[in-house]
C-alpha cells in the first residue's frame, strides 16, 4: 500500500476545486478527498492523478445527461403550486424531469412503474432514494401515503436545495440530503431504497463498490435499476447488468427478482 501524504491530497483537492463547474455544484469535500486519495494511490505523478480525478468527477456529475436551470425550475415549481391546480403541478414535475436523461426515459412508464415495483414487496412506510437525481419529482406517481417518510440523497448542491423546496411545497414527510453515499452510506433503517440507473456508474468510479454499499444499507428491499441499452441504443446491456448484480450480492443470502420495462431493468433485492 502506497503511503499518501495528506498535504499532497489537499493540494490535489484544491486543484480540482478550482474548476468553476465543480464550484457551482459544490461537490462534497468527502467526495473530492476520496477521489484524490485513490488516484494518488494508483498514479505515479500528481499530474496523472489530477487527470484521473477529473475524469471520475465527469462520470459522477454526468453533464451529458442534462440538468435544468434550478433557479428557473424553483420559480416554475412555486408558480405551479401557487396556482392550486394539480394538473399544473404534475405537468411542471414532468417538464423538469424531462431535462435529465434518466428521468426523461422513465416518464413514458411512470403510469405503472411504481405499481409494479410495490406489487412485489408492498408499499414502504420509510423510503430512501439514493443518488436520487430528479426522481423525487415522481412522488405523485408513487401512490404512497402522505405520512411515508421519504429521504433522498444526492451530491449536487443546487439540486438538493431545489428538491428541499419541492418537498416543502408538496408537504412531503422527508428531506433531501447532500452526501456522497459511497463515502458515507445512509445509516437510518428503512423499508426500501431506490438506486436508479446509478450502480453501473458507481462501478466506473470504483470497481466493486456496490457490494459494500448494498451490504451497509439498513433496508429490507433494495430496488436497483439499470439501463438495458447503451445511450446510443446500439448495445444490449442486460446480461452485463445481471452480472453486476450477481457479483455485488455474491455470498449473500438475498432473494433477487427482475422486473423488465421497455427502457429500464429493475432488480428487486430482498435482504
């Protein structure tokens, strides 16, 4: 094991933090530190480590997937709720979700997506949404009781602030929390957790990390979804997805079933 000098880590974190895009997102210090340490352990020079950290951050922040302007989105959401028109609120949520590739693809199947998920293990009284992105905006499609405790996690500060405002307007019993779940997995117990279209990107950040994360989660059911096809639609990823899940739960006595949608492959893992 290479001994890493903390001053070297600090310098690398500072170099990465100078990029304006990451300052705007306010990426958690824990994430930058984690990436810096692992890059310095594996790269012979600071320059090469810097390239590695920037590449990993690009994968984590995924700008190619899209994102709304959160100031405008907040104003639009506030106006929709002020109208006291349920259709206006739902349309606003749909419009904002359409700005990000992951939730945009799910819009077409929201009508029965959650119904099919909850048919298997029942509706949760406490729910975690991990690396949530804009998925919490689909709350009105989940069909959960108002008292359901719903806590969501993301590393993008403007997104977290926007979601907390949405939770306030919607009256959701929960909150959005800014945290890197790979560095500090949620410690609270819950009936279920969502991990939608992120496990494959986690593997790009750190091979095998899903195994440790999934074991650490204090939930009865973990819903892991993965894209069945590449972004271009040219490559079938379903066998690769099954291998990722199988490898991540190796040696665990967990039950796994699969629910297939047109553009999403969901693994229901009963811990």
